[in-house]
C-alpha cells in the first residue's frame, strides 16, 4: 500500500476493496460500542485551503474514535505555498504529527506536500478529485447492493473532482459508470483514459452522454453534485444558465429503476442540482452517505497511520 492517499487511481482494486471491507468492520465495531484505540498517541494535522463541514468533522471524530487526536489548521493559519513553501511546511510538520490531511485548490499542491513529507498525506479534496468522498460513496453502494460489481451508477451534472473519483472507484470495483454532463463540462480526457484502463480490467462499462434522461435509464444509483465547485465562484452565473436541464428532480428519478438510490456528496444547493423532494424523499441516501465518511476514513487512517 502507498504512503499517501491522494487519488483513487493510485490504488489497486484489491487495495480499495480491502479498505472498504475494513471500513465495514470498523463501522460494525463502532456501532457495537466503540473502536479499539489503535491510533493512540497519533495526531493528524488537517490543513484546509477551503471551507468544510463533513471532511473536517469526520476526520476529527475518526481520529478521536480510534484513540488519536486531530489539529485543525485553517486557510488563514498555514498559508500553504504563500506564507511558506509547501516543501518547508511538509518537512516541518513531519516532525510534529503522524499524518496530514489536506484540502487544497490545485491537486499538484497535495502531491508536492506528500513528496516532501515523511508521514502519510491524505487528499481531503483537490480540484482534480475527492478520493475520501469516493470511498464513502463506494461503502454506501456496497451496503445498499452488497457489492459494486455490476451496479449501474449514473452521475448527472458537472464533470468535476467528485465525478472523477466516483468514475475511478466504479471502474476499479466493477460498477458500470454513466455520466450525463453539458458540453464544455466534461471530465479531463486523461482521467477518462485512466478509467477506460481500469474498466477494461474490472469488466465494467463506461458511458458518456449529454442527455440526463437517457443516462438514468436502468440506473440503480443517481449521483449529483454542485454546479459550481469551490474556486469557480466567478463562473456561477454562467453555470446557472447551462445546468438546469441536469437537475435531479422527481421526474428524472422516476425514469430510473424502482430501487434507485440518490446520492450527493453535499453541500447541496437545493432547488438547483437537486430538489427538496428528492433530497428528502424515499430514494435519498444523502445522510447515510455523509455519515459513511467517518467509517471510510477510519479505514484509510488505520491503514496509513497504524
Ligand atoms: N462532501 C464534502 O467533502 O463536504 P465538506 O466540503 O463539508 O467537507
Ligand atoms: N465539487 C465540490 C465538492 C464539495 C465537497 C467542490 O469541489 O466544491
């Protein structure tokens, strides 16, 4: 297993499946009364260049449940690459704590941090992908359908960081991935090429469409995310004009399979990419999915920090 957890594409399907199985075990253990303090004496520094609810709280609580501790370092404090070079931050912090979780704008910044750190570095979201989210998503799908193999997952919306890591985890673990996104908002060609290699190995299918109605036919999972990601705020008005046909609403959900579950990494922009009716309706798994961040990340922490 690698020192760092930076992207789904860095891990083999066996390693990812082992992490999911460990997450299930740790979740069951926690539900049965509490986790073993296997990370006692270990501290995770959490560096944020962007806001967060789920990532911040779930990593902090995961460390506490495992007997360790976490330090929150806000965008104003570290000034990663601004107040101090990333290489210097990495080498200093490596002498203080046992692991780092970082949420950054440019993916190369978390890669740089990992390169210069002697301790594990976990990507808590970059402009390229959101691998911890993808692990929680995969755990949610596995709990619902027993496996990812052969499950039809449809992503509707922007071809963003969340879409890329979801596509990669599906392709690695054998789920069939379909995306419907508007022209001009495709995932990076390189990420798609990687996914094609993973899908060829796992035997899953990849489908790239513009029409959300076609995309949800046969879907067992419908997934969406914000139309405007953090760092793209100046594009919000333009995006708000392009994306309305990609709203996940009751009419769209009705075109999928009867057992379809609806997922969203959150925060949700209700009335934009998802309606209240769907977010709070019987198909929604939004909150169990958010709670699974805790369990999926415990597995990553145990694997890397123990
Ligand atoms: N889904 C997710 O990463 O949420 P936060 O931005 O609140 O951490
Ligand atoms: N795509 C979103 C995900 C937020 C968790 C963003 O990058 O802002």
